[in-house]
C-alpha cells in the first residue's frame, strides 16, 4: 500500500530528452534562457573513449560486429531486390504496395534490433488527424529514419540529393516510398515546388489513395540533440497541417548522433555497443492559422518553438552553413591530432589549434523557447503539458 501511494503522488513523467539535468549539460545551463556560446549543436557530446570503451570496441569489432553487419547486409539485400521487383512490375499492379510496405516495416525494425535498438520508447499519439499530410521531426542521426520506416505511418521522405548515392536508401526512398529529393545546400527553398505539387496531388486523390504522409526534417541536417536549430521555411510553404515529432537518443559511453562524425565510424561504434537507445515523442497535430499560412517563416518558427518547448531544449540559430564551417575546423584539428588516423576511428574530441586564436570564433546564439497556445484551441488534450509521458509504448 505504501509503495502504491508513493507511485501515485511522487512519480514524475519521463521527458523524452537526454537524461541529464540541464545544469549539468556540457552546453551550459545559461543556454536554456538566452545567450551565446562557442559550444554548438554540432559538437560531440560523448566523452573521449576511456579504457573500458576502447577494450569493448576492440573485442566486439571481431566478435559481434561481423555478425551484425552480415545480418544487416542480408536484410538490405533482400529489401533492395524486392524494391527493384516492385518498380519493374508496378504498372501491372501484380505486386501490391501494401505487401512491400509490410516488408519495409519489418526489415527496418529488424535492422534496428540487430544494431542494438532492442526497444524504442514511443510517447504520444502517432495517428494523424484527417487532413494532416506532413510529419516534421527533429533530426539527430540516421537511425530515426529506420524507425519511421518501421512505424505504422511508414511515410514518404523529403530527402537531400546526396541520399540518392547511398546504396538501398536511394532506391527505397525514391521508388518504393515515393520520396521527394531536394537540394539541402540551397537555402532559397528550392524544394517547395515539388512539395506543393505532392500536397495538391494528395488532396485531389483523397484519404483512400496510395499516397503516404510526408516526413520532413526541417532543420535540413543533423545535430547533437542539445538544441533545436533553425528550420527551413520551405517545408511550411504549402500551409498544410503538420505533426511535430521529437527524437532523442540518450547515451552513456557513445552518442549515436550524426553531427560531426564519419559515417563509417558512426556505424562501427554504434554496432559495437551492447545496446542503443531511442526515444520518440509525438506531439499534437498543428493546424496553422491564416497568418501562418501566408507567412511560412512564422509558421516554421512557431512549430520549432513547440518542439523546443516540449523537449526542454533551447533554440539555436544555426544552419547547415554553420555546420560546414565547423566541419572545416574540425577536420584541421583531427589532421594534426597526436593519435593520427586513430583519432578518426575512435573519434576523440580534438583540442583547439593555436592558429584558431587568430581566426574569427564560431559563436552560436541561443534563445529560450516560448510556450505557444493557439487562441482557437478548445480541447485541453492538445496542450503539450498534458501529454501522458509516464507509460511509453515500446516499438
């Protein structure tokens, strides 16, 4: 009886973010409000590998890693074969889209399981309301892409041109999942036209059509999860309702985030962990006002505010251009590191070079998110503070 009473009165809902008190975060507690810092959204948050992590990586790289890679390669090979088969006979409708979708979902979840994501904590309602064709999500790594493919929504992707060169991913995303590719290096919103066209086609076809909901990462790139960086307004030009989603990946020894690490190192280090964690939080569908429909920048900023407020994270005014500038300096630091090529493999956090003292510092501006309550909202269940976070659904 005493235990039950304590559970009812003292239990605090779990927040889907990094499980560290904000005052103890590497980026600094002052950033929850306002301020500038040289610590940015593209720095690695994990510590340099210690003795335990190095030994574990060496042992698992010759034992568990080959097995995991073989299973993943087999699954992706079968998925690629079926995707090509579906594309070849699509006109005859012999091979239904539903069957292919089912296999994509099973394959994606299987790959995540093999890679150490044994369970995924899902909060909130993932169902889309009628007339909500777009999902907007924070972007931390490559792993949440597989999660969304394994989810019941199994959406189409708005992805950058670089993904077309990735084996399997390009074939599946552009073909089987009806994806839209855009140029993420172009900040002028070049992806708005095909996006608007797709939304119009979805509206004309109706809810019973084969069109999938669209998944967009409005940040345009990945970050370390310590803040919500600038949103590109092109994703909000259609003025359609959106489903905001927050993704976070708690860690202890190695962060599976994909902000400033080589792809090969990310995959190897992730697969050399005994397990990895992912938390996904679905927020209520956001229906834009007339003012937001006419002003995509305002719409994007308000949705960004909602995601940042729900995650208890600051908003950082950084973009893909800032990430490229940071990477140039990071590559110079790694090239001069005393560990040589090993610094890339184990991915250490390299010290700042002396010559950088004469260069312009990379400073990031942070802002505290504000709570947005739409005037026309009547149902209190739409309030992000009222979401039940105490019982996650394991996916």
